[in-house]
C-alpha cells in the first residue's frame, strides 16, 4: 500500500479548492437576489434538518463502542440516555436534559467504571 504525499503547490490548490467548495455550498441560498421557490412540503422538511443531523452524529455514539454495537447493559450511556429522555419528555428543557444525562452518566462511568 503506497501513500501519496502532497508537496509544493498541491496542498495550496487543495486548500483553495476545499475553501471554494465550502463557500459555494454554504452560500448557495444567499446567491440569488430573490427567494428560491420551494414546495411547501420541502420547507417544512428543512425545519427538521438540524435535528436529523444532530441525531446522525449522536446516535452512533449511544449504541456503539469501538465500532460495534453495545452488547452489555452495563454501559453508562444507556441509563443516562433513558433518564435524559424521560426528563425531556417531562419538562421539555434542553439544559436540564443535558444536566440530568451527565449527572447519571458521570457517576456510573467514573465511579463504577461502566
């Protein structure tokens, strides 16, 4: 297996190219002078995009360890998620959800070594 090392001008071209791609994709909706027409169902769906992205990042961390599904119930993340979820459904507060989740997770993880 060979690894290619970029030298000279290649890292600069790659960096400028990545910066341009990032700029265009993030500014795509700001480029037109008037609002881009979108169907109403698409606009409603866009409201859920941040939540979907957050879930896609967090969910694997909750159910996997070292790239494999958690096989033991003695994992501090599971009771922390259950308690945090219960608190959220009861109070609907994000800060309290985080505090409750961490208040359950840390003693189990640090104290009991789960």
